[in-house]
């Protein structure tokens, strides 16, 4: 169906309505088939092993989903043989970890496994600080007290139940390590957890906050649902408590900010992460699965809706963070528990400009302009149209027609997208510039304001929206550098009923770059960027985003700004020399991997499939 055809024109309103009405009620499916089979190695510490730990992979059930087998192989390749205790080089300057464990009526075998996972650490400089929050269980008390025969284990007992923050603070009170690691009383650390954290600290001595990847333990003790996280993403943290487990904090900083706060019980770890992130000198993601989060009936790991008070506490912690930071903003709840959106106030005098390149059809451009102008949350934006068609006999009449509503019409026959965009931007005066493709139709009336709210924030390079195809599948949700060799749009082809890997399609989050179909840039960022580089061809906007990233600015994606794109559009039609130029300019980033796309996820799929390669780069099959 051709762009601008009568058939498409007639169906367009229906298409937009279907996108707006697309269901969000179905549970996230990205990793629903990964349960089962993964086999972590557990040392013989006198604890009864899980039934499957004594069974070889070849003899386990053959009716488990292929994804689970993939994760088992991946996990075993990475963590199956961590080496004997004491094999890690440790010096006098190596950090000591205080592992804080608040304890309240856990199942006995759960806490036994928890303690055993600490005793099994390959890194030796640690202490275990447990606080019994008045569990009232004589058998548990006797077990905890007996643990103190190991001089590395400290046990504090509360006389009255105070809640998880009070218990964690009591454990923090006796902690003497350089860093504290947060561990729930029914979860388990991977044996190399502290070793990996110590290595990261040695390489980054000013780091104050570290977090790792994680997975979950099901009722049978099988590993599932791996969560491969991005590099430090401050905007992602304002949308979700994505850092989660394992969190490691510098002890002095944790104590200086006052420790944990009981008014945020249920989301106390999120609250302290927000507060530490505000004063931390450096924050670091350790891209290793270092924590097993146990799924219990009624736990948040099993059902995010099981503890609604925890989500209320998260919302309260976010609002408190916004007040603390002096931001005129408020929190909106997202489509799932634990997902939030921040809406910010704008000065009433804020002005915006839209730049659109006319490359094909004036009719399509006119339709796009009508939809984009309908943004009642903002004053009428300034609009600049740059006509790059080689032959345009209608240009005089078109320019006159556009001029009637104040649109600035410029002719640049044969200009590249970068040249036309730079020309159009030079004619604007708005505080923010939105570069929008003529192939887009607005599918949310507040799209411009949503993106401008972010684009005017200090440190923000560019903002991009969620773009869907006419059948409501995702076309773009930000870009990943290195995907399919050079650059690829994230979550392309994602079904509208899915929230994407780690719910990321529904989250405001950081990314390395924003595709050209729609990106909004603040005036200050645009002027400092030097504009789009024509030599980068199809990747010119990606290059601009990355250059701003080198200056310490960050891009972000917001799903609250929504568009539909014409069905004939294809992404990144790049010539071979353009690919080579881009790959040469950003070879280190492509080789190292996009920091906002885990190295453990495939570079051939944008949907969040686990990479099948081990650390050596060889196929782990």
C-alpha cells in the first residue's frame, strides 16, 4: 500500500485509534518460557542439595522450553566453575564487604541456603551481619546464635519487631566493612559475587554504588528469568527500581545519609539507592549475574502485585526524591506495578520548533503536519519544512499554502537529510527543536510536551518516542549501537500486548541514540553539537547523539510520546560506504557493546534474546 494512497488515507484514523486502544493487560512474555533447568554449582556445606543439583543436564527433563536450556548452558559456561576458595589475589587494600541480612521468620532451609551462599564465596574478605527482627522462633534463634562460632558472622537480635529498615539499620550499625552488600534472608549470592564486586572496585576506586545482573530461583530451585541490565541509567531508575539485586554501597556513604528509612519499608532498597545515587562519586554496573532472587508464593519475585504497599512505598520514595532534588514534577503510575513516569512542569514561555524534511509526497507531509500540530498541551509550535525534492513544480504554490498558517518553507533540492535538517534548524528559534519524519502521524496529543519536558533538562542530549507500525507493533523504541552490525531500532516487531524485555518498552529510560524519525533536542544541546554530519549519511543523527554522549550528555526514550509510521518505511537504508564510515568512527563502542544493551543479549535481535556466546566469543552449544 503506497504512502499517501486513498486506501491508506481512508484507513488512517482507524489505524491511529487501534494504536491508542492497543491492550496493555497481558503479562510480560519476554522471558516467560525460561523457567527451569539451570544448575548453579553449590559447595558441600552440609546443606541438603536441591533435587536437580545431583542430576546431569543430559538426564534432566526433555520437555523444558528451549530458552531454559539456553540459559542453563549460558549460566554453566559463565559460573559453573568459579575456582576453589582463596584463589583470588587479595591485598591489604582490597575491600571488605559487610553483608547485611534482615531476618524475620524465614523458612529454615531458605536461610540455610542464604548463609551457605555467603560461606561459599570465592572472595575471603567479608563479614555477615544478620539481624533477627524479633522473629519469636526459638529454633531460629538457636541456629543464628550458633552461626557466631564463625568469627566472620555477627548476629543482632531485636527485642521488638521494627520492620525491614530497622533490622537492616541494626545490621548496618555493627558493620565494619568498606562496603555493604544487601541480601534478603531467603535469597542466594552467586559464589563469585563478592569477587566480581571487589574487582570492579579495584578498577574504579571512587565508586560508591554498584549493582549487578540477577536471576530468580523457582520453587524447585531452578534458575529462571535472568535480568541483564544496562549501564548506569539515572532516568531508568526514576521509572523503575531496575538496579535491584545485587546492590553494594560504600559503608561510609550509607551511614552519612542516615541509612534505611522505615517510612519506605517494602521499597527501602529503592529509596536508599535513589539517595546514594545523588551523592555518589561514581556508580557502576557489574554485568554479571551475581544474585539469585527466590520466588516464593506471595513474594514480589513471584507476583509484582502481591505487595501493593511496596509499590506505594516506591511511589512515595520517588516523590520524595523529586522534592529533595528541587524538581517541579510529579509521579504517574505506569501500566504495571513498579513502573512509573515522571511529568515535569515547564515555564509558560517555553517555545518549540518542528523541522520536517519533504522528501516524497506533499500529501503525506500535509497529513503528518495536521496530526503533529494537534498538541493541546503546548502552544502552537513553529514549523519549518525543507523541500529536498529535485523536481518540485508545485513548490511556489506549496510554499504559499504553507505560509498561510505561518509555516516556513525552504527549498534545498537534492540535499541530504543531514544538510536539510541543519538548514531547517538554522531557521528556528524555539527552545527545543523536534526533527520529525513526514512519514509519521501523531498517536498521542501530548507527544511534544512530553519530550520537551525532558529535552530542557540539564544533561539531556536528545529525546525519542515510541513509534508503532499501523498494526500496532513497535517500529522503534530508541536505538542500539552494534545491533545487526551497525545500528538498529530497539524492540522492532514487538507485539503491542508485550511490554518488552524487563518492561523496557513501557519505561522512560536512557539509550545511546535516538533514530531520525523523531528526535527532540534542546537548543543548548543543538548548538553545542555542531549539527548533523553529512558524512555519516544514514547514521548522522546517531553520530550526533553519540558525540553529545561523549560530552557527558544522555539520550532517553519515552513511551508517553507515541507515533504511527507509514507502512512502507524501512529502517536505515545505508550504503556500504556509510556503514564503513560509521563503523570506523565508532569502532570502539561497537566492539565493546552499547552500554545500554547488555553484552549478554543478542546483537542480532532487538527483542532481548540471550546471547548464545560465552566469554571467549565462541558458540556455547
